[in-house]
């Protein structure tokens, strides 16, 4: 005969598993917003081709040959870039979700934004040892898009997870 849980939770708290569906959907939606922002802001703020971010991301999987020429629309480059970016967005989102799980929405967004800033430094300073072309994309636009993506990811997760405080 099974025994009842002998470790009750404090009043007003409850156990529940991470809402994986909310974490994944929040990551996908925020990842798509990030891609749109990068596509729009590359030419507006950097004077670069709107396809540049896709070439940089695709080169993670295809190698440096994907970097030339940066100003061309290439369906293979775009497809590979979107696949890599969305996989990373989901990975980063399922890492963030348990961190913000028990926070209220406002704090989750703040922590998400800080997490985005941390990811910016990891991506653009840590990974440049392996992918040196990322050094060329350092700056305000990339900082902004990382903060927006992760803050948005947190907000969407909290909105989709109806069990949240």
C-alpha cells in the first residue's frame, strides 16, 4: 500500500511540472520576432543587408562559405539559418522557463531581459572563438534583439502558463 506524501507544501503553494508546451511556443514566437527585428534593423541601424544575420547564423552549420556574399537572398542559407536559430531559441527558452517558473510576470520579464543580455555576451564573445565572424555583429542592435527576445519569451511563457502566479 502506498503512503501519502509526508512532506506537505507550505500553505498557498503547489507542485507542478514545467509547462513544456508554453516554453516551446514562447521560444518559437519570440525567436520569430527576433528574426524579424534582425531583418529590419540590419539595414536600418547597421546599413547592412537584411540577409546578413541569416548568413551569419547559417555559417554555424554550413561553415564560412555561407558568409559570401552577405547581401544575397539564398533559400538554402535562409532555411539553414532559420532551423539553427529556432533550435537555439527553443534550447534557450527551455533553459529560461524553469528559472522564471515561480516568478510573477513582471519579474520574469526583467529576468528574461537580463538572461538575453547574458546570452548576447555568451554568443558574441564566447562563441566567437569558434565562429569569429560573430564579432562583426556585436553592438546595440544585437544587444537589443537578445534582450527583447528573452524578455518576450518570458512574458509569453507566463501568459501561456495559466498556473503561473
